[in-house]
């Protein structure tokens, strides 16, 4: 009889220890769920990831706000640009690179095209195609 009581007590202690080990994570999940009330989609996913990892939630929100502000600023400064020019400008602006780098690169490519086109005067068909291909590579 005493062996059964000791065994039951030992089993109870093991179960209590296992339940106690899960509680911090379960508590964190419950707390994060409460704090995430009202958030949906990507915002909730980002919040839960940050909250469950133990990082401050403000850091994730600040990072998202900074990216949103950068998008607004770049969008405003891209007024009047269209097509490839706008795409290149936005890419550089959002990555923090100077916008002039994209414009200079595009300008250099356009100038190379003009120069090769002028040099290809009189060439036609496959000869012109081969010439242009080689000229533009250099």
C-alpha cells in the first residue's frame, strides 16, 4: 500500500513539474494574444512573432512605421517619373541609395545606345543585330 502511495505521489510530482515547465510559454502566448486584440493579418503575425520571442513590440512597430514613411517620402519625390525611370528611382530610394546613381546609370545606357546606333548606320539585318549586340556589351 505504501508503495502505491509513493508511486502515486511521485507521478503527481512529475506531472506537476511537466505542467509547470509549459506554463511560462503558455502564459506568454496568452499575454501576447490579449495584447494582439484588434490586430489582423500581417500586423498581427509580426506582433505575435515579436511578442513571443520576447523582443519589445515597439521595435517592430517602429521599423514598420519607418518603412511606411520612407515609402511615402520616395513616392512623393518620384512625382512625374514613369515606367522604368520610376521603378529604378523607387528601388534606389527605398534601399537608401542615392537616386542620382539610377539616373546616371540609365543615362549612360541611353548614351551607349545612341553611340552604337550611330556607328551601325548602313548595317542591316543580322549584320546590324550582331554589331549592336557587341557594341552594347562593351
